[in-house]
């Protein structure tokens, strides 16, 4: 089975830089890490490969620094890694991002099963995976908490949809977005890291895309935009209450109820 996992680098902390003109995050600034949800998707792919055979390809869209993330994916067991990187993709929203990824998947020859993390920790839209499936006209299941069964023609999954628990069977090709706690992601192996040390990471650009219509990519191809983004003021207010426990309780009540402190 040919399995493809979409992954993304996200900011490692809360300190990020925002382009004041576009409102987009500057991806080259600050420390980054692999989106945690995507690690569950990769582990699911590796487990399925162990069960059914086949290959696992990891795909991401972002700057060249994502190569470090791809090397970690190799050390976890991925077979191939591809980075979709081009200035023309910068500033993409959910629609433009998912379209570029769907085009890249087409260049890679498609996949039987596409796996994505449930969401990213920087955007939290949880829409890119389903949008990829829509662009590719294939079935998809979101918020998958368990792969019940996978055979040569289909995959059966359990979805936790709020108050509803649903079991779905999807024929290949299809796409799943994987929820957290579905499995325990393995750590990058030192042995695999040494074994895959020289394995190349493939780069793709806008020129490789089947659709050369620039109006569908990046900031230009994004129907949504950020009007303004700013960090809240960092303020700390401390109140010290003195007196007996009864007096402190009364003073705390007055503070919480909006009354003046005695």
C-alpha cells in the first residue's frame, strides 16, 4: 500500500513574528518543531505499513529548514520525504495550502491512503486535510481515533465526533485526519538515523505543479486574510491580602465581586 503523510513545522513557542503587511506568520523566525498531531499520523502510517506492507512518504509545504523535520521522519522509519517549497506558496490560507498539497500529491503519483494530523497547533483550523480530499475528489474521515481494520481495498476507522461515535469504511484512495492519543509515536532511532544519514530529501517548487495558475496559490490564491494580528499586553496584577483567615476571605469576596477592597 502506498501511504502518504502530510506534516508541518510549527513554532516551538509563543514568540512568533508576524509580517505587518500581509498578517502572515514569518516561518523562518524562531524555533520550530514538528506539529504534534502529525506525529500520530506518521506513527499510524508506519504501523499500517508493518501490517500491510508498502511505503510511507512524508510531504510538507514550507521553507527549506523543514529538511531537519524530514530527517527525523526518516529516523522514525519513513521511506521518502518531499518538501514543497517556493516563495509563490507564501502566505497561503487553508484553501491555497490544501490545493498546493493536492497538486504535489498528484505529481508524486497519488496514494492509496493519505494521513494528516487532526489539526496544527499554529492554525488550529483542522481543515487542511479534508480540503485536500475535496480537491482530489476522494472520500475522507476526520477525527479518527482508531484504525479498526485495513485490507487491500479499504480501511475501517472509528471516529469520535463530539458526542457521536461513528465507524466508517472507506475505499482507497482516501484521506484520514488522525486524532491525538490514537497511538504512541515512536522516537527517532539512532540506528535509523545513521542508516538514513545520506538519504536525500526531495524538493518541489511551483514549476513542478501541474496547474500553473498562480491565482490558486499563496497569498494571491487565498480568499481569506488576516486583517490585524497583535500580541496582548503582558500585565501582571498582584493583590496581597492580610489579616485573619476570616478577614482574608471577606476581602477576597469583595475583590471577586468587583467591590472595593477594604
